């Protein structure tokens, strides 16, 4: 394709494209990799321990797919192929114990793979088993384990690929997926400087084309129906981006209130490591945060996860964490709980306070998540605070509070 560079530039310069709204500078996308990996490890453990249920609903696999689906710019509907369809007995990984074990071993071998060839071999082995309903939709899970080796996969990506490369690949075949992957790898290698090592960038381009949110060349060849569909997609995308911006502003506001309160109570405070450049009402987070994150007595990977917690309060001049807060506006509440759990099980001395900050409309969701057996059976004490309470009581807490215990006035527990 002689004009592929031009197509890439069209994709990257569109401020509303998947490239700019999902791939670049997206904190939730970056956080998702660690959370999804943790979730996959839980799926593997559940299968090993024979605690994985005979239904998708309520399973650790549902959590993994929910975390992926939250990145709705490209992964809406990613969970559908994994729903248990009892009449069709698909996907056959819930009731068939051998298939369940095979799926668990596949995930474990993929997560531990050191080369892409190892993962390809695992895919071929899985395909040979002919497990009903378990096709290349799994590739979207593999992407979050090895984003530079395997592209995500769905109907829109396939449609865009076929249009872009003038091909006729089919949806439900692992063999077809591996052929698509080879073409994507080859094309990405040629244009890596314009795209990324992460195959999400080129997959996002295929998605844009496949959903007709991006039109290559002139639209004069579109039929009336196609043009109407294209215009509807553009309006839908604009609405989604406006909603995301409103949600992001709300998230920033809650982080700011927590940072402000922490400072007023005499603590060192910091937002998530990738949020220091943010601001609310012209108040930059970096100006009220500590300049350097304290070294914690834990391994590097766990410390990096703890750094992604939305707001942390430290005892002044020390690395002793006093409070940890996760703001969950639209993403999985359980992913925030997992980050707090990382902190609790790695360095907790039992004195820290853990909070989930949620919109008023999500109170039922947080109660459901905090009632999970894995949380209830642990000693971790997580409470929640509603957005409306934090916003309305912020100034009063700053004025009358003397230490972290003041937060109990607005916190709720199950």
C-alpha cells in the first residue's frame, strides 16, 4: 500500500480517533495491563484449585473480561464470546473439566512464555483440541499479556483488516487469526517509527476503519445508507469522547479533594505516578504533592502497582502509608480493590485506612465487590465514600480535622 503512511497520519491526527482517545496518554489503558494480568493469574489458580465455576457469571474470567471491556473505545462486547450459552454448550470450558484444565494450562503457559513462538505453539495446541466456542476472541486476553507480540481481535478489527489489506479473512478461526497476525507484524515492522511496538496502535487503525469511524480517501463512493451509517458513527464517537472528558474531570476533582484534605491534615500526599501532571480548578497536583515517591519495603513490580493508586497519604517525611484511596468513576471497582490489596498484603501493618471513592450511583456495585469472599475472608478493611459526600464536606474536613480519623465521618462500610 503506497499510501499507508498517509493513512497512518490521518489516523494519528484525528483527535477523536482510537489512537488519541485510547492508545496515547490513557492512564486507564496503562493500569489495565497489571490488573488484567493479576486477574488471569486468579483464573489459573481457580482452575487449578477446582473453584472455577460452571458459569461465566461471577467467575474470575468475568472480572478479566470486564476490565478489558472497560476500554470501550475498542473492546466493547469483548466478553460476549465467553458468556456461557447452555443450549449450545459453548464455550465448553465451564462444564467440561478437561477443557477447563486445558484452558487454564493455556493461560499459564502464555503468561509465562519468554518468546512469541512459545505462545504460537500454545495457540496451535489449543486449536487442535477443538473446544467448542473457544476461538480467537481469546487473543484480546493474550494482547494484555504480550502487547508487542499479539494484536487484539474482534469483528471490527477483522473488518478493518480485510478492507485495508483487500483480504477475506474469517472471524472464528485461529488459523486465520495467525495469518492476520503475520500481516500485521510485517506491516507494523515497516511502519514502527510511525506507529508503535505495541500492536494496539495498528489494531486500533483497523478498528477505526472497520467501524467506519475513519474513512480512507473520498466518500463519494458511499451509498446513501453507508453515508448515513458513517455520519451516525461520527456523532456517536463525539458523544463518547465528551462523556469521557466529563468523567475524567470528575475523577480529577475527587483526587484534588483528597490531596487537599491530606495536606491540611499534615501528611505528605501524592497522586498516582501518571497523574502528577494533572490539575483541577487551575490547581496543579504536582504543586501540592511530594516530589519523590518514598522507597517502599517491597519488590519493584508491587511498588509500581502501589504507585498507581489514585491518592496516597504518608506520615510526614517517612515512607509510612497512612491512607490509600482509589477513585472509581466508570472502571471496575474490583480493579481498584486489587491495587489496594497489593498494598495491604505487601507492606501493611494494619494501621492504614483504605477507601474506594465512588459516584453515588455505584453504591450497589461497591457493596457487591466488597462482599466478594476473597475480600470478606481477608483482614483488609476497605470502606467507601460517595462523591457527593467528599465534595460537600471537603472544606469542613480541612477546617476541623486533625488526623485521618476525620474521614470516618463520611465513610461507609458493609
